[in-house]
C-alpha cells in the first residue's frame, strides 16, 4: 500500500493568532493519528513560478489514514480555531509512488 502525503500551502495568513490556536491543536491531533511532519515552514528556494508560501507536508501510512486524521474530532476542533478568512490555503492528499 502506498504512503500518502497531506500537502498544504498557505497563500496568505491574515490572522496569525488564529493560526497559532489551530496549530496548538492540529499538530498533536495529526501526530496522534499517525501523521509524521516531513516539512513545515517557508521554502528555502523557489523555481518555475514557485511562491514564497508556508508549506506543510505530513506523511501517513495510507490515504485512508490521512483522511481519517482530517475527519477526526481533534482535527475538526483545530479547524474551528481558523476563523473565516484567517488563512487562505490549498490542501491536497497525494499518494506516494
């Protein structure tokens, strides 16, 4: 079974306090669900129309595990801390090769 990666890029962070409240709950919730943070931060370098945006990559044993982490009560509580407009982000779940 292929591993899965939860990939998030942040186009804008409009409310850093809301993002901090989210992160306090999201990180432990994701880790408890088997997620392993691989990347968390700003790009060191960008190429080919890359954007200087915060990037988070989390590895899971499977796509089902990643989706279960997203749907978990702990992560949903974390999401509730992101007030409308607090962040603009793109989130994808991608299976590994």
